[in-house]
């Protein structure tokens, strides 16, 4: 709940900051002269920027279940399901969060993800490929990694970052569109946006959206290192390293939908240009970070 309030508060703070900057530099009068109601534009940017990100967070668990066809374990029907539920419960208690829903989805890709709108209403799911290709201590580490994501509030944090950036992208693209439109039409044209405005807004939104994606990806990579450390705390550093090494051996390109890849533990090996948009650091870097952890041997007491 605190993070949700933080998200809403940040939204209001972004609007207030943009309002102050606009008025301080006289941009408000300039926009009004060119037919732009900057107050309405700010509200529009906030609704579709933060509102869209917040709505995605609220439906994230439902979407994950539908998209990945997750079988949620209501009542364990076999020993494997019983072990999965018990392990997640043990990790959740140790991490101080509510018991997540536990599920399995059918995929040869060794992967897992966690999602949900809050720390106490989350979902942790693993693939059938992960259960087949990893030892139990490695699966336990993967589950610890996902529980760490939940305990760290990563889903809400990324939503917060995405919402702030979306608001800036929507607003700045339209301001840039007004500048270009004004320069190309001259001062004698009728007020109101012309074709140059709409074309510039589309181009600017694509470019600024790409920049925003790079920023979000950078934050996402930072959270993966933290989740690896959390998995090591819950299941032991050697087990966490073993799980990452098992992902390396699999050499299986991720078959998760684009909308879910940022939440998975596995990621594809990128080219040089793709690294800026990676949601996950390279596995070698993650393993190296764990190997340099203090007391990197075995399970903590």
C-alpha cells in the first residue's frame, strides 16, 4: 500500500513540477498562443502516462495467468506441487511477505516469473522446462529470486518509473510538435495544430519512447542483481549460482511473450546494440556478482 501511495504521490509531484517549470520559463503563454492548453495537456499526459502504467500493474497478475496459461496450484495434487508450494511459503515467511499464489506454466524454456500489484497479493510461477532441467536446490534458488522481486516491490517500482517516463514522453512530444509546427507555419497561420504538429508528435514520441525504454531497462537490470542476491540469501549462494549456470547450459531462447520477458529469470543473449534495451544483465555478469558476495559459500544460517 505504501508503494501504491508513493506511485500516486509521485504522479502528482511530476504534474506539479512540470507546471512550475512551464510557468517559470513562460512556456504556458507560448503554448496558449499556439492553441495548446498546457493544463489539459498535463492532465492528458498524466492520465495516459501514469494511468496506463498503473492499470497495467493492477491487471498484471490476471494478464500473466491468461497469457502464460498458468495452472495455479489451489490444492497440491502431487509431491512436486506440494514441494513447490511449501518452498514458496517458506521463502515468503522469511522475506516477510504474504503467501503468493503458486503456479506452473507449460514451456520447454527454463523460466520463472513473479508479478502482482502488491507484496501481499502476488503470483510466482515456474515453467515445466525449469522443473525438468534444474536440480531442486536450483529451483529453490529461482523461487527465492522471484520472492526477492516481490519483497523488493520491483513490480510497483518499475511501474512508478515507467509512469513518470510515460508522462514526460507524452508531454514533451506534444511540446516539440508545437515548436516545429510553429516554425514551419510561421506567425500568420491560423491558430491550431497543423500537419507538421501531428507528424512531429509521432516521430518525437517514438524517439523519446526509445530513450525511456533504455532508462527502464537500466533500472530493470539493477533489480535483477538485487533479486539474485535475495535468492542467494533465501536458498544459498551456491544454489543461486548453480541455477544461473543451468540457464546458461540450456541455451534456449526465451519463448515468453514480450510483455512478460522483463519478469522472467531467463533472458536471451543480446548483441552489442541490444544491451541498452536488455531487461536482464548477461548471465556471466550475474554469476560474477554472486561469486564476489561476502561469504559466498552455501546457505546462510
